[in-house]
DNA sequence: GCAATAGTGTCTGTCAGACAATATAGG
DNA sequence: CCTATATTGTCTGACAGACACTATTGC
C-alpha cells in the first residue's frame, strides 16, 4: 500500500489541512462595483488588504462560517450569500496548508455604506474588469489613491466573483440583491450596467425585466426628484417556476 | 475573546476537518446520462453505492486529488474535470467531520465503457432528472434492476452535477467532453438531448452549432451505416474570443 | 428503385436594439 | 412654459422552431 492509497483508509494517519472561508463582499458605489477589504496586521502580507475570512469550526457548516464572518468581520447582519469556489493550491498560504471556500456576498448601497461606517477598519475599493469577454482575466482593484494589491490569491477570488456575477446577472436574481427593497427600473439598469460594464438599451431592458415576471409595481413613486419620478418596484420571487 | 474569535487567530488550537474530493463521473449510455459508482465495503452505508472519492493530501491540490481518484478508483487516465461545489454539512458523514469538494468528470462513451470493463467493481446507473425546470430537485439514480440508493449526501451531489451540466451545456464546451474526438452532428445533438431531457429541432441545432465556430469539418464520413453517412466534425477551441 | 437518414431552404413568430414620441413632476 | 427624465410605441434585423424538400449511401 502506498502512502497515497493509505489516505483512502485512514484519514487520521495524515495531517489535515485547515479550512477557511473568504468573503467577497460586493456592492455598487457610484455606479461601479466595489469590494470591502480588511487590513492584515500580521505576516504574511502584513499591511496588505485581504478579503474578510475565518477558519471553519469543526461543528459549523460552511454556510454558517460564512455568515459568522459576515457578521463578525464586516458587521453585516444579513446579505445574499452564495458559495463561489474552493481554492486549494498547496502554497496559497505560505504558513501552512489552508483550503479556502470562497463566498460571494452581495450588499445594497445602504448596507455597503453602513458596513463602512460601522467598521472603520474596512476599505472599499472599486473593481474594474478589463473587457476580456468570456475568459476571466485579472481585475483591477483600486481606490482613488491608487491600486490596492491583495494578499494571498485574493485577487483571483475577486476576479472569479465578478465573472460569476456577470454570468448569473441575466438569468438569476442576484441583481436584486444589490438593490434596496424598493427600487426603480433605472436603478436596476444601473446595477446591471455597472456589473456588465456596458450600457444597455433602455426600452429593451424594461421589457425584458417586466416580462420576466419578477417585478411587482408598488404604485409608489420615488421622491426628491426635480423631474418626473419613476415608479418603485419590488422583487417578487417567481411563482409558477 | 470568545471561542469563535479564537478560531481566527490560532487555527492549531482547534480540531481541523478532513477534506475529501468526490467525483461525479458522467457519460452517456443508450442516450441517457449515466454515472459510475463504487460499492462501499465498510460502515457507514456498507453495501451502498457511492461516488468515488478520497481524502486530499496535505501536499496536493484539490485538482490533483481529483485526478488521483479518477485514476486510482476509476482507472481513467484522462477526462474533463471541473470543480462543482463544496459540501460541508456537519453530519454529512456520521463518523467525523468531512468536507467534500465535489468534481464533475465527463467521459465519452468509449471511456465510460472502458472504465466499466477495467474496474469490475464499478456500477453504471442511469440518471433521470424529473423535469422540474430551473430549481434543482432530486434525481432518480437507477439500473434496470431498480433504484440505487446512494450513501451520504451523494444523491444531492449528482443532482447538482446534472443541474450544472444542463446550465453549461449551451454556452460552454462541456458537450464535447462527452463525445469522442470525431463525431457527427447527430451524435452531438443526441448528447444535448440526453442531458436536457428534451428533443431538439434538427435544423436549428445544426445552425446554432455551426455558427458558433466551434466545429471543424474533417471531410471524413462515418462508416458502417446502411444509409447516407454523416460528416465527422472535430471540436475546435474557439479562436478569437 | 427503396429505405433511411443527412443536410438544406423557407416561412413565421419572438425578441432585442434603435429611435422617437409622449407623459409628468418640480420649478 | 421649461427641464429632465419616465414610459411607451414602432420599425427592423437576428434568430429559433416548424416543416418540407433535396441529397446520398447501402442494398
């Protein structure tokens, strides 16, 4: 029996990796996608920015660990959370073997701003996706002061998060997770344009969204405009399907 | 400092979960999707069928672990392998905490048959997906002798694999991973129909596939038919995009 | 020539993009 | 009335489904 085969029978005989979750907290700021980052105090990558993360407890599910990090490290009570991908390169953390389950977390503009307010240690950086079409290349993560290099393989994780977001935007409800409870069609279109990085045709967008049956008109109108106010809609989880 | 917070700072102070990979080996048999299963010898679920899997070594990546299981447990040298999802329910294995990274592996008909031949311990079971539209419900896994109950949460993993396969079929190259190097358009359509579970329109399917630019005509024809032989095509990885 | 399937042409409905016209709120 | 944006209407081109027709091979 080789060492490799022994792994199949006696997991206790071998060293186990640590398992962590890392969160890509995304919101829309000034019509651009942005991500919330923490600052690392200790080596490796001391001083660099990183995704909020934490180890998975032996008695907690991955989703629970993600929710705990969301609450503890970002001070956010509730957000759309979905598992993204699991990163398992051997040397992705130079200290020891850590396998990281990445989660995508989506915040509306108010929740994003509130998190920044409540946790001054957080930094918001805008994400720019070079229009590389399908294949997910690198993304630029920057503040007005300049680019923000990330620790570990976290830039890859953000890039994958944007790719996933783009892919799911049109056929799933992720777009609504970036908006408040009530929103106008223009706000919804702004979110889609920010994620996709391209302008969209207004009448076509309206038709498509309304025909999907996901929107319920509230009868209310937005306030505070100096022009014709738009109708407020609410996301309605699809019925029959 | 609470126990939870301590996890963030000292991973060695707490027990680590084991990490495994499980493979959903899918091929098309008799125009139906099928999966390759191993038989469990030891408890829990002794005697039941399960997905081939193994623990992840401390010095191997997740992809490497998946390739090792592919080779060792299924006797397959090469297949399309892609990470599917990571399952982390606390009690998914009653013995101990095992987090499993599920992989989707796609085999063409010959490779599927060869694996069955080479490893007599493998069982091929057909997968039937109830036409539940989008939301991924349960799938039926059965042989001609009857339904095959799976160990652990492996039935959920197979269900997710089918959902992913259906979702990616039309816009990615996964369909070609289920076919040999050279194939006819009819074979390609058969694969799509088997995965989607619905008949497709022949002229529209041909147009769509040829317009995508993924197919290269070989000039050769299939042999052994008693009627007009179809042209053989080869998958050509997209150029410009 | 016959059987059976490969491959093509054409019609039609659906739908997105483009463009423009109309509606409406505050000032 | 004027400004700025919401909302709607219409035209057009791209494309999928339906259906029928032609092509080709073995027998």
